């Protein structure tokens, strides 16, 4: 959670520990929002940008399905905005990360306009920007590439399908693979997290390095599909993928080059986000600022002192 000014500069940050009970968790977040904005007059807050997991209703902030959290039909928007006088805006966290990359990052002095942001924390999410606009689809549910089929007879996914990309390329998949390679049995996700595996691989642990290499190859297969389908100028990776980039770049590119014709790769770049773990948080800032500047009236006074509060799950 953070408070930012109208230019997107973060002024204060705070964190709320996750809780398995969504109602209790959201109540704690709501209280923290009230504390964060307490020193600011109500008219000084432009709005709250909210990053939510899974498939959501962007109008109300209702989480329709976030399978990895076991959230179904959770009215997060109502829980967060109760008794607060400023507007709330909602978006999927992976899409917010893409929005942050477009707003707050420049490569070679220019803004990205056609790219995919890939997040692999707590599942595999993608945010797609086409011609400077978020790809939303008919029901705002587009770009769920984590649930596209990588292997038709593969692992059962929490979405109900089999062989989904998410089952081979996210943090949970990496942890499961590490556990299996260590012959511990079970999924192993509770015993070690992706960041720890990245650290162990960097320190020379051969099992961690093998798990990271295999996961990188699965990532590369999914990236090849993204390139064929969307013809992006770039694929940007966040969270632990960005932390491990120096170790996973080579197997990812090796896989991509084996699956995509050379002429179709011309100009495509794949690289880590400079914002890494903060991408969705900055995207929540951008979400509010985008609404503000779209409806900005230059005759209004005092706008430059307004602030933005946002929360990301």
C-alpha cells in the first residue's frame, strides 16, 4: 500500500500481512487506508487504485475467481471503500504492472506501446498493452495467458483444465519442481519460496539451478506463444523473474529461438522490469492518474496538491 502525489511520486508506504480469511484481511486493509489518508483532507485525495487478483469485476471490485487464493465471489470493492469519500478504481494486478511499465518506464527515451508484462508470483498473470491501451476483451477478462494450454495432457490446473502454462512457469510450479527434484514428495511450496530458490541457485545449489533452468524453458515456450500471437515489441518480466534474470535469460531465449522463426523475432526484446516487485503498486497509482488526467479540467484550482492512495493485493 502507498500514498503518492499527483506526479506519481510515492510519499509513504505500508504493508499488511496476508490472511487466509479474505473478510478479515480486507478489513485490515481498509483500516490501513484510513490511517494512510487521515492527514489529508478528503477533497485532497484523487482516488484509490486497487490491484486485485484473478478474474474481477472492474466496476465494483468484486473478485469473481482467484483460484490460487481460493477467493470466489469476494466483494473486495465494497469492503475497501466503505465510508471513504473518494472514488475507487479496480484492476487485475498483472494488468496494473503493464500499466506501470508504460507510465513509469522508458527504454531508449521512448514509451512502450505494444508489449506484454508477465508476472509469475502466486500464479502466472499477463498484462497486454496494444497501441498504448490495455487489452481488456468483451468482459474485461482478456489476456489470461496463464491458463492457455502448454501441454494437452499435462498437470491438472486449479482452473479445471490441464496443462496450463501457469502449472509449469509460476513461483508455485518452481517450488513444486524443486521439492520433487529433492525427492521430498508433495508440492513443497510451503517449505521454500521462489526467492529462496533463486538465492540458492545463485549460491551454487545444483538442484535449485536445475529447477530454475527447467522453469525458464517452460517460460520460454509460453513467451514463444505470446510472440506468435501478439507480435509485441517487448516482453517484460517482474517479481522473482526480474531478480533471477541473469540466470534465466539464456534458457528462455534458447527456447524462444527454437520455437519462433528468426524473421518473426526481429526487434523483439525480453527483459526485466526496473520496478520488479513494485510494478502492480505503481500501476495502481497510474490507474488513478489515468482517470484524473482523462477528466482533467485546467480551470480547476488546487489540483496539484491532490494525492493518490492505492492498495494492491
